[in-house]
C-alpha cells in the first residue's frame, strides 16, 4: 500500500488537511498526518513514505535526505507574503523588513518595496544554517523586523527581534494534497505495470531495462543489475536512465537509430538497442536491450560519459549580476536572447568586467544547463600543454603521458558548453584545430588515430582588439568569423557610473559578513570619489578595494581620503584654479593628468583651459625635460 505522509507546521493548516482527508476516499492509501517544524528530526532522516506533502524548510530537508521520495510542497503565494508584510506597516523605523524564504523568487523585492512603501530585503535559506546566517547578515545591516516560517520566528524570539509568520493559504494546502493524491494514483498504476514487465524481463538472456517517459527506470532484470551495478541482487528501479546511459537524456526514444549503437559499459562492449513501449496506442516509455559484444574498442566513450557528470558546472545566473545602468540592462537582455539559441557567442570586454560571469549565466539559462560547463584560459597555459588539455592524448603519445591517456576538455564538455577565455592569446597552430572542431564537431586526441564526436556549444571571450589581431595576422580570419556569430559587448565600469555605488555597497556587505563584522558607513564624498575613478581593473578592482577596506577599516567610516589611500593615490586631486596653480608651480601637467584618472576633456575643464592648450603645455614640458637631459 502506498504511504502518504502529510507534515503540517501549525494548527490552521492542520485543520485544512483533516477536512480534506475526511472529504476524500483515501482508504486505498496509508495516510499519516504529522506535526513538524524545521529540519532536524528523525522523521526526515528515516522517511519511509513514498509521497510526502510538506512546506518550506522541512520540505527542502526531506528532499535532500530522501531523493527517492515524491515530494509535494505546499507553496507560499505572493498574496501570503503581502498579507504578512502588511502587518509590518507602521512598525518600520526606516531599517526595513527582512524576508527569509526557501523560495524567494515569488516576487522581486523592489516591486514589493514600491507597493508597500518601506525597504524590503529578500534572502533565501533552505536550512537552519542558512537561515541563521541570513538573519545575522540583515541584523548587521540594521534590520530589526523579520518575516518567514516558524523556524525563523523561533530564532527571532530567541534574539528578541520583531517577527511575523507567513502562513500558506488554505487553497495552497488543498492544491498540494490534490497533487499528492494524483501522484499516488499514478504510482499505483505504474506498480501494476512494473510487476507485469518484470516477469518478462527476468526471463530474457540479455541485460534489459525499461524506463517511462520521464526517463525513470521502473523495471530491469538481474542481468542489467550485474552489468551496471556489478551485483545481481541490487535493483535499478528508480534510477534515471540518463545517469546509466547519457545518450537517453530525458528518456527520448529517438536517441538511437534502428540499428543500435556500440557502447562500453564497465568493462564490456555492448550493443544498445531500444524498443518503444506503447499502452493503448500511446508511447509510455522505452525498453533498452544490452547485448554483450565482449570487446574494448569503444572504452573511451564510457569514460567520457562517467566523467562528464563530475562537478563541471556553472555557478552563476543572470540574477547574480548586480547592476543599475541601462548599458548593463541591455547587455543582459542580449545575453539572455543568446542563451535561447545554440550559436557561438563572442564576449568582448576589458579585464574584470565579468566575462565568465556572463558565460556561466548564458549556459545556465540555456537548454544545456544540466550538462557540463568547462572553462579554460587560453593565455594561462603554454602551447603544448594547452593542446593536450583541449584535445586530450593517448597513452604513450609523449614523454610523461598518463597511463591510459587522458580525455580533453572538449570531450568533458560533451552536451554542454566550453568557455574559451582570452581566445585572442591562443597560438596560431592551435587555431586551425579549434576551427576543425567547430566545423566537424569531432576531436582527435594527440597520438590517436580515431575521432571522437562531440556536441559542444562554444562561448569565447577576449579583452583585446580582435580585428587588429586579424589584420596583423596573429589570429585566423576564418576562426574569428566562426566564433563571432553572436557578439556581446560588456561595458567597462567607468562607462556605467550608476553601477559603482550599488556594487560598492554589495561587496562591502558581502565581505563584512564574511569577516563577521558590520559594513562600514560610506560618506557622500567617498561615493563621488568612487564614481570619478577610472577603474582600469573594472569590477574586479572594485571588489578587491571593498575587501581591503573591510579588512583594514574595521567599523570606521569610509571617506574620500580613505578611498584614495586604499587606491594608492597620494591625495584627492585638486580642481579648478587651485589645480591650475599647482600645475604652474610644479610644471607637471603630465604627471597630474596621469594621476587624476580623468579624460583629457575632463582634466582640461577642471583647469579652465581647452584640451588643445593642455596638450600644448604638456608638449612644452616634455621639450623642457629633454633640454635638461641634453
């Protein structure tokens, strides 16, 4: 009998659940209603139910501890959140309200802030550790009122902080229970079907397994367990077929042709064949047959499929990009459009602008998000090492080659994305091989005599003028036009001063939390100094400055002089007639111009002279210095 566990955290929700259970015929299932708050409980670690209905942090904990369980989460709607926020109206003292949820994507905090008229800070927390960290971070930022689940309320009571509980509406609870009942009915039907098919499979000589349209194995025979698990007594039921055979990603029936394909599984070379499974004329899954060929010629394919699952992931999304300027808004909009297609993307931007951040965001927003993201810096490795890293090598291909050879980054990125950073620094000898990979979609390892097909999307980036490199013959023209299909320009930080203050505040809070201290106050003059600075290192330089200020400044305020000192500038550049007099006295327009970080037009305007006059005086200085040397 299928067991349904319903976990409720508070009384009102408990009553809604009891009403639903009484009004529906659930006699065919074992239904257990339990009360639980938080995620540290034995019921989570030893959950024996097939279907669980829960809410918030408890739901996340059950999902982590019991991946085999079908979880139906009782959601929190935007109306539930607004109802809780309305209780804070009139209590806010200007410090704002902290909202901590397991799913903070239900609404953007800026929209809620505009609607309700007080600052709202939204944070995500899926367990107690993240919850406590979020409360601590917001408390250090001055927040004294919080909204969230019962775990948050308990923590706030311990800290004597004002708090309000977000309760899911009755409709959300009923919807979740209805979904759980539908899942139970579906699971019951699948079990009956599995028992029938298992009888057929266990009488076959070949390894066989059957998967539904979702790619989940619901039946297999002992031969398949021996082949994939090396243990005939273990079961493959519940495994994803894509984890066993990546070619069947999503359980697609069309993954192989009618003749099948050779595939190495463990130490065996097998011929994989698929047969569609139909119920009442409708496709319901597929049957995979593995016939033993007893050969090792295709062993590298099996290695590639196993290694492609190892930690080659992109960590950033578009929502991680901090911005306010229209220039970045446009760049992000273009990047998102590029993520929805398969064409190559060429990212152009100065050092420190976040080219890899954009590359990872494009990958995570694309159809390839569940597959590897492999990044390689083309300027960081010598030519011979870069070639072996990109294409791999066979055993004995050169002195020091690893036993058994090694697969390259293109193979590791199979089905995913490879990010070629600083591609303009790639040696000419490798550019032709890269072009062949892009055109033929196959790689040949160093010392190898066979080709390996790869399905890889290429995102490349540079911080140099590629057209000039092509003109000088340092970069192949055909490769340049092959990678430069979708062009993305990332503006430097000095061209988007609106983002400087926002990024500065973000990094200050981030490093303050990292160092267990409060973010220092920033004086208006410091903000002016920051926005006028040229930021040759862009966002990376700004981030490093923030970390330096947090470590060295403690809880002291940040003034303009603090900023100039941290940036290594002797003092705040004077302006107007005072700066002009200083130039006249020291006869050093060139030195002060270089130290100012301003454009020629801005510096000349601060002196009250034209740009032509500035250039003339700087030229005269050079001539005078030359006379002294002679």
